[in-house]
């Protein structure tokens, strides 16, 4: 495999892998780093890994492990700063983003109480389902359901279908 | 629970970062099945306020920088550096191996009076006033002045004493070296055993017990010496292969006794040439 072929491989899978990295590290800078590292690792392993057959799975696994490393090494202060950034949106300056966040804020208020609590713990505090479950003393399955429900309700509020 | 609700739970799990690699791949597969699902996932990402995916072009630039084969010269640098280091190490090792005992020079001086010195190899030297003996290596000395040496002979590693222009190699020996006050003449007298004298590369002489030799620095001349009272012969510096004894026997006509206490030894020599007497015997 030459660099050109690898480049097209990259463009084919970048979007989905980058999305996955974002769900895990919840930060676009760190997400980009993780994705980059994963692709570089794959390139280095190209003699051993059949890109066509298992390249994608290799990427996902690498992204997963690299992301866990990133999260593990993040200190509390960083997490706090990130929580502020993702709620306050001050750094993200532009109007569309602010407007969306405002809309979002309003929408979140309309979620049922427990559902809202779960949603904010997950999206703002970046807590794992397991952590939320133990904090609220509910089953993890219930957390899952709340999150699914929040998605359904918010989608309706934010993007009312004609 | 409807299928749509179950799907929302799956999407929410994925977006909340709960999905392992397998699960994430399955969801991506699901979204890739048709455009509608793709749009649905994108919408869910917005609803969950997921950060925007990084710009692929920028990411690719960074990846490319990391994976592009570097120019050959730059790739060779580490190898060149390693090779140099290896060479230096080998050279250092070789130096160590070839000279296992390489002490820093030890200098013996007599001071104003004569002094007896025990040398590390078991030999002794009685240094006369103003003499200087330097141990420069195993069995290797540099010497100036006058002294009596008693060398413990080692056939494998004969002791060598280098003087300016002249070197004395022991072949199992007690001998003395005297340098004239003007430093021009060196007299070597062997009491026991024999020594090999080397003045430059061309002139060499083997001295046996009871024999003496003179070396004149200004004339660069090495010669056997017999007291002028009896006879003496100047021996031209001869190539090391030619043994002086044989030659002198061949054209001999005089038999004299050596001056040294060793009695048995006789040397047959020609009468002395007049210019030999220029050198004042010092011993």
C-alpha cells in the first residue's frame, strides 16, 4: 500500500472514526489527535494488517484505547474547564452556536426531571452511564432509557418535523 | 418499546461515549445503510451537542508529515552516527586490549646524590646524581645520565632503555651506563649477561659481560671500547645481522683481556685508531 492508497483509505473512514473519537474524548482537539495517532499506527502496521479486511476494525480499536488513555490522563481541572466550555459556549463565540446553545438550554428544561438530570450528568459532566447510575441510585439500564428518551424529546423540540 | 425507541437508546449510548469499538462500528454500519439514517445520526449529534468533527484535510496533513518517507540522507544520519560511535568504541577497546598495562609514566630521579631504585619489574637501578629514569611502559624506560642497572631478565619481555639516539636492550643483565659531563659520550659497560645496543636503525652492537662500548652523540658513532692502555678498536656501526664478534675474529691479530672483572671472556680486536682516543673514558 502506498501513501496515495492510504490517503483514500483515510478519507473513507475519517468521518466515522472521528465521530467515534469525539463521543469518547468529547473534545475536538483531543479527538483529532487520537484520530491522527490511530491512522499513523495503522500505517506503521500496514505490513501486518490487511487494510481492506481489518483496517477499519483496527482503527476503531486503536481509537478506543487511545481515547481511554487520554481520559485517564486528564486531570480534574481540565474536565472542569471542558464542562464550562461545552455549556457556556463562550469560547465558541459565533452566534449560530450561541443561538443553538440557547435553544438547547430551553429544550433541556422541558425534559422530565430525572431524564434531565441524567442527560446533564452525561452531556455536561461527561459522566459514564455507570457513574450516573450509582450517583442517582438507579439501574444502568434506566440511565440508557433516559438518554434514549432525551434524544427523542430533544430532537422533536429542536427540529420539529412538519 | 418500539424499534425507534431502541434505536434512540443505541444512538444515545454511542453519542454518550458508552460504545466499545464493536458497537460503534455497528452503529456506523447502520447509519451508512442509507442517507436517511445518516441524516438521523447527524441530527442526533447536534442534539447531543457533540463537538464538530475535526477538519479531515488538516488531520491528513499531519498524518502525511508523520508517515511520508523522509529523504534518504536524513534517514542515513542515525546510521552514520551509530557507525561512528561503534568505530570509536572499537578503537577504544582495541587500545585497551593492545596495551593492557599502560601506566602513566613514572619518573625516578636521583637528586644530588646517587640513589638506588627498585623498579616494578624487579630490576634495580643505582642512579647517579642528576640522572633521570622514566618508566614509560612495561619494561620500557627512558633514561638520561649515569646508572648501574641490574635487570631481571624476562626472555619474553626484555627491558629496553631508551636514551637520546641510543637504546639499550637487555638480554639478561647487569650493566652500567655513564654519560660524560658534556652529555656527548655514553659509556656502557656490561658486568653480567649481555645487552643489545642500538644507535639509530643502522648501528647496533651486542655487548657481553666484561665488554664496554662508547657512543658519541655528536658523531653518532657507536663503538666497542677497550682501554687505550692495551688496545682498542673502533667498530663501525654494523647492520644488526652481522655479528661483530665473528668479524673481529676473522681479521684479528691481537688478543687482549677485557677490563671487566669477568675473566674468561676474551676479545680479539685490531689496534685502536687514533681518533678513538679522543673520547675520554668515563668508567
